[in-house]
C-alpha cells in the first residue's frame, strides 16, 4: 500500500512512497473525524465504492468490486463512528449484522467517550424488515430504526418488541434526511457514517447534509445498468467538494473529499 498523500504533497512532489501496509492506528489517524466541532454539531461522512465506469455494485452487492484494503478502511471508518446509517434495501441486500467491538479501536473509542461499537441506524419508511435477524436480536447496542411519523403502527410496535429503538425523523410516511442527521446527533451520535445505498446517499446529497465522502475507485469495468453511488433526483447546482487525501493499493484509489464549506 502506498502512502496517504495530503493534497499539498500530491501537488508539490508527485512521488509515491514505497509499497507498505498501513496499520489500523495509522488509518484511524488519517480518517479521524474533525476536531474542534461546536458542541452538538454532527459530521456525516459516506463510504462508497465505484468501478471505473460508475457502478456502485455488481449483481446487487458492493463486495464484488471491493478488495482487502477497502475492507480495512471500511472497518476503520466503522471503528471511528458513533453510528452507521444504512437504508433498508442495503441492509437486506448486504445482509447487515450488528457492528462488532474491535480491540484495535477500544482505547481510541474509550478516550472519545464512545461505546465499544457503533450503533446501526436503519432508515426506512415502511419498516419492511425482518426483526428476527441478528441485527435486531444480537447487537452490542440497540439497533435504531429511523422512520417517519406516518409509518405503520404495527411495524413500529414490532420493531420495539424486537428491542430496536425507533427514531422519528419525518412528519409523514417519508423520512427527512436532514432530520435524520439532527435526530441522531440529538442522541449524542455525532460521528455519523452512512454506507448507502445509492438512494439514501442521494437523499443526503440533495438535502445538503453530507460533509465528507470516502470513495473507493475500483479498477474494474462492469458495464450494465448498475446504480451510481448516489441516486434519485438531481440537485439544481452541483455541490463542490475538495480532495482531502488519497491512498492507493493495487490500482484501487481510496479518496476522501470534504465539502468546501465544512
């Protein structure tokens, strides 16, 4: 694995460091959430993977276009987060399980006042979820189900019976993405990580709620009609992000972009 370049190093030297594998501690430093945010201010980052031709998945899943280094960064981002946010479709397709405690991040999490593992928050208007799955029956911390006030009452009851914490983030049947961020931050979950899917990320982008994008560019071509990393209606004016860091291994690029006003 080659060095993580701050933008200044990329533009002034253009030289690559020798191949090496970054430790989890080094990755945790490189991907640390911003220090000095005002009290109560959330930071929402997304972690997504895309092929060279823009596919965010293959055969409905992201794993086939990923790699071992991508999964190390995936684990690091989870190890730093207070909460992992995912849409119901992604939870179903990717077979989500509870986030686990990892010894490599235990001291860092304790120093930050975090629990042993992040909570998982599932965003869903219909609550069409299998509440007998380990995500709901075996989490270290209760799984959150984020929905609208108009969600089916019987499904809300089923979620609570399964041990999930129901968070209302919308006045009707739909969920308000900006309110998702606020509601979770109000519960002390300020370091937020969304893993998609594309429809949920598109909603966060359209709401102007995304602060940072961690994007893996996979050196693969898939063709077909797979989704992009963000779906849904476009926004009137494209929002500009700046490159904060870049990592490379075996042709995979691991970029981190931040919104220009963040």
